C-alpha cells in the first residue's frame, strides 16, 4: 500500500511541473519599442523535485525554458520575436547542491511576443 502511495505522489509531482501562461495584449496598451507591435505576454516555468540527487521530471535549465517553451510558444502565436526577456533559475552549484538531496529546483522565463512592423517611409524635406 505504501508503494502505491509513493507512486501516486511521484506521478502527481511529475504531472504539474511545467506551465506556460499567455495573455493577449492590445498593441496600444503596451510599448515594446519602435517598429514592433506587441501581441502577447508569455510566462514559462518548469519545476523539478529532487530525491537523492535524482530530478523528477527534470529539464530545469534555461535552454529548455527559453528555447523550447517561451520562444516556441511565441512562434505558435505568430510572433516574429520576443523582447524584454527576463529569466530566473535556482542555482545548482555551491551550497545549493544540498537542495538536491530532498528539495526542488525551478526555472522561469517571461517576455513580450512582438510582430515586426514595416518602417514608415521617411518624410521628404521641403525645398
């Protein structure tokens, strides 16, 4: 019976460890720079539990959360680029290594998905 409870707890921990949250924005309500039109704000997060240095489910690194989650979601929404990217990750060196005995590690990235706008033609100078 105990083995079943441990397996259930591990399955529940592994199932909800990644999340991507998006919200569409009106272009006139958010300034992202010149010649870009913001379409959405995206937040991606992954959390992994550790039990005796074994990650459950794993993939807690910036490459995964930025490239495979944040940028892939932006492309799926029709964005050309992501600007104002902010990242955060729990360190895995030094004293933070002790968290791998029994603990967790998380990484998150967020940014504004934008569509590139054509540049406005330059105004001709009056003679």
